[in-house]
C-alpha cells in the first residue's frame, strides 16, 4: 500500500479529520453554551452525544472495514461529517444542531475507524499514529488561534471540522479499496487475537481518557476561579500547552520504539497523574502553567504509544478501533465527571482522585505492553510452537549477528516449491546418523 519507511499521508489526513472534533470539543461546547439558549450542562450533553456517536461508529464498524472497503467507508464518514457538522453550523434550531452533531460525530468515528484499521497494517504503526497526532494538534492549534478573531457564533468550530472533511476527501482516492490483510496462517481466524490483553487495554483506556478530559473540561475554571487569572492569561497558558504538545509529539516520533512501549506508557501515565494533581491544586500562575503545559506535553506522547500498542494486538486493526472507541467513551464522560467532582469536593480533591486513578490503571496498561512486547530467548534455544509470532533470538556474546533478525521483526514466510520430477532415492543412499551429529 505505502512504502515501508515513508509516512502514509492519506492516512494521516484521514486520522486528522476524524480526531479534530474531540480536539475542538472545549470551544465547541463553550460556543454552544454562549451563543445558543443552552445551559452549560445541556451544551456539555451535546458534546457528549457527539463523542458517543463517534464511539458507536467505531464499535459498529471495527470488523467491517475489510468487507465494505476502506475507500468506501472513508468517503462515507467524510460525507457524514461534512453534512452533519455543516448543517449544525448553519442553523440555530436546537434539534437540528443536536442531530447534526450526532450525524457528524458518527462520520468522525467512521473516518477514525478506517484510519486506525489501516495504520495497524503499517510496518511502523507508531510512526503513522505520531504523524496523525502531530497533524491534528497543529490544525486544532490553528483553529484555536483563528476562531476567536472571527467573531461569535456556535458554527465556526463546527464549520472548521466540516471543511477539514471536505479538504481530505480528494486524498481518499489513494486509499485501498480493501484493507490489506496479513497473510493467512493456521492461527489467523475470525476471532480477535490477544483477547484478554485487548479487553484489559480497552477497559483501562476508558478510565485513562476519562481522567484526561475530566481535567481538560474544568481547566479554564481552575484558572479563572481558583488561580484568579484573566481570560486572556488563561488563553496564553493553553496556547503554550498546545505548543508543548506539538513538541511532545515530535519527541515521541523521534524516540520511536527505542524504549519499547511499557516505559513510555507506564512512566508517562505516572507523570501525567502528577501533572493533573499539580494543575488542580494550583493557586498561582507558576504552578498552574507548569501543570497544564507539562500535561499537554505528556498526553499526546503516551497516547501515541497506546495507539501503537492497540495496533500491535491485531494486524487487521480491530483492536486499534475498539480501543479507540473505548477511549471515546471515556472522553465523552470526562467533562461531566470533572464538573461533578469539582462541584462536590473542590478542584484539589478532584485532582487527587484523578491522579490516584491514573496510578492504578497504569499497572494493567504496562502489563499489557510487557506481555505483548515479546521476550528475547536464551542463546541456543529455538521456539518451535506457540509464543510471540516473531523471530526472537538472543545471540551469545561475540557471536556473528549479521543474519540474526531484529528483535520483534516478523518471521520470514515459508514457501513451498514444487519439484516437477521428484528425486527417487537409491537404495542404501542413506546411512544411520551418528551420535557425533548431536
């Protein structure tokens, strides 16, 4: 489909179109609240409906991309996003806005599903997902900086998502009609591989995303109400955080798989927990800015490794889609959770609860990364049955390693070669094997 070491830009563009709506959720919900006769809770409910519709698309289409075709589904998703968000942007009727957000959300989820499925089939899914996060972060940053200068109106962020879908449409011609599937083996069937690991990761991702978006949903209130900053100052802090997020994505792309996945996922989640606690308990500009900027730096880094981990569980991309949809469920519930916790116990307690929850779920996510990453074998041993489907060899010190496959590399396929005239062994052509052969 794409060259092994080049960035698959059509997938990156499709990934960006699908992920843009969640990235713009704070400004979308804020403008629904300020420009339409909706309360803050009702506007948040519209945003949650959008994300739930996106998650529903992922769950419904996870196993159907190959059957329907990647190009067809991608164009369907982009069309729904264009029509749904476009209609919601052009009307002030509340039922039409809600319906448009739901239809557009399903379109975003469809585009994300196709992108995640195809990225999972790449030789380096982490590279592709990192490029996608970098692209959507840059585009969301441009929207955040541009929209406030274009005047009021709930339709501006929705129109930005619709126009992005329209701009990505021409690139779908470079997508395959069907999703490339790994060569069939005796272990390849309709069932999802790594079922326990996938379910554990999906469940953890619900809680992980919920914690992230619980903070994101109330960060503005923390700055305004607890730290007593002006709206312009809070906006500058968020802009700096978004820029730091771009730097984090670039760092993740440069780092690649040098540290594996367990250390970035587990260690990064622990650091995120500390950032959330610091930001939620901040009482001055320095601590608030430090917590928000550090959190925005780490969040996309860990997310890129989680996407790569989900993609590695199934070369057909089904776990990548299901885990991403589970993440969308947490994203949808995050703002409501943050609002309830902060209203009942205050921002510092909310941060402590979210931080403690992240420390707990860091353990199963790290365990999945370790379990599915494979282990090098001892020198001189050969794995004949079962185990990780890769050529894992640990050479003895000083041994020649030129012909030893890289750890984690896929096994070379075994090809049967037909011989037109089979050789007939002559009698007594073979003798007993001596013990010196062993």
